[in-house]
């Protein structure tokens, strides 16, 4: 998984515009950096890979359902039309 990145300088500037002093902006910036670094974030590539894995896992199930349906249809036809 990838880490989420953000512009800490932009954050500091916004906080200072909002009335935060230098120590406060540094504390908030460090807290945000720690929170973002530890966060597990799925990228588009991660999601794409997961979709491929799910498709590969479901393929045999689809074939199994098809084979079962192919076996049941003649029995139903025989039961109702013979």
C-alpha cells in the first residue's frame, strides 16, 4: 500500500493565516505527517490488482454453476414434459 502525501508547507501557511502561531503549526504539521505515514491507502493499481485476483478466484465458480445448470435443465425438462 502507498502512503498518502500532502504539502506540509501549504498546511503551515494555511494554519498561520488562520491565526495559529509557529509552535502550533509545527505540532499540527507533525501530527498530520505521522497520521498520514501510518495510514494504509489503496492506490488505483492496488484496486486493479485486487479485481484481477477476484476474477481469477471466481472463474472456476462460474464454470461450476454452468455445469450444474447444464445438468439440471435436462432433468427439469424430463420431469415436466415426459
